[in-house]
C-alpha cells in the first residue's frame, strides 16, 4: 500500500512552479542539487510470521530565502502484509475476539456486525479472501456473507461474498469466502476506511453467524519479483533492444524555447548505457544516468548546471517515444 509524495508547491499554479524550477536549473550556477529516488524491496525477514510492518517516513525542511518563511512537511505510511489477522483490525462492532488452540478468531455475534481497517490504500486490490466456518454443533452458527463497504458500515458497497451455509458437522474446518472488489468510477485514490460487514438476511435475529479464521487481501497484479544483479553479459541476449541506437530528443515549451539533444544508447553487460549529445556541438557530451527500462518505456536522468533532470518516455510506435521532462514539459524522441 503506497501513496503519492507530498507536493510542497500545491498552492502555486503550473507556470510559477515551472519558473521556479528553471530559475534553479539555469541561473543558480555552481550549486549542487540532488533528487531522492530509487526502490527498496520489502522482504519478509527470516523467522517473521508475516506480521511485521514497514514504516515509511518522508520529511522536508528548508531554511527559507529572500524573506520567504521556511517550509516544513512530513508524512508517514505503514506498509504491512496482505494477510491481516482476525485481531489486527482497527475497530470491532458486534464482533467477539477469541483465541483457541493458539489461533486468533473473530465471531460476528449478529447480522450487521463489522470490522474496520482505517485509512488504507485500496488501489490495486482485486478481492478479499476469508477462511471461515459456521458450525452448528459448537456455536449454533447461522451462516452468512461478508460485504465490503467504504467509509461506513452502510457506505458504498464495493464487494460481497457468496453465502456461507451453516455446517451440521462438528469441527472448525474452514471454507473460503471470496469478495471481489469493484471500486466506484469516481474513486479518487484517497485513503479510506474499509468495513467488513457480516450479514444474514435469511433469519430474524440469527445470533452468531460464523467464525473467521484468516483474512487476506489479493492484489490485481502480484508484487514485482526482487531481481538480483546479473553477473553474466550473456543475459543481454534475452533483453529487448528496442531502445538501443540513436534518438533525436526534443523538449517542448521550456522558458528557453524548444530544446534539442541526441541520445546515443547502447547495451553493455546486459544494461543500458548512453550519452546525450548537443546536435550543434556547442556543449559537451552528458552521460545518461539511472537508466531504467520496461517493456513500455524508458526513464533516465542527466545533470545540467548541477541539477538532476529526470526524463520519462513511453513507446508511441516502433520509431517514436513520448513523455515528460520533470513531469512538466512535453518530451518526444524520434529514432535516427
């Protein structure tokens, strides 16, 4: 679960923000600027039972300048396992928490009981999978289904499971309850509370519905595998060399007008490397850094006047790329 970075200039329109950026880029010569970027693979450590969490904290502070006050901002996010224990929700209403033989259990005591996870990121989720049982012998369970609601127990319904029938036999052998998630068309990606509401409309005052043993959130796409560094240049044969060669780059609409550069991209030991060349020969060649490729695009950086400039390009067709420079200015590339 992740969220967007803090925007420290949200109160400014696009034009002032771009002017501030290029003032730094072209006028503050001799100053060094860095951009924090990269990735961190969140692995389950040896011996961890899947209950550990990662806490990501982003903080910003400057000293102000030219009679402007200092800016400060901070935000934290908790990244946790997709498997959530029955006792690990943030709020319970009408749900009894019990433990048996070392296992944590949740028992909805009536129709309309619910459990809440507050302020979670729902983007990319495809379903909630529960393992539950409804034994008549031990609990006189009535069975039921689980509904997924946004923001409140009667909020927008985004999914529900099939009805879990009560079992005549004894024991706690679980059955799967799968609630596919369909987010509303106006979903804006904000963190929201997710309510798991247990219902049984077949009986009046049905009493306890079931015993919930496990809850797991399924992603629409599985996590990216952790790729170890390649030690053999032979791996280059399996790479798609779409991006290698020479490209004519144009950055449109900058304060200095449209800007052009040529990119010369090669593959060495399985990795892309490259340089940016001034087509008029007036400026020295600049190396491309932090090159990252995917089946659909390429991202790289270069240094200009001590400032790190980021370029993101996506495939338009076999000989053209299009994208953005610093997420602000249009960028296009044509194969030479």
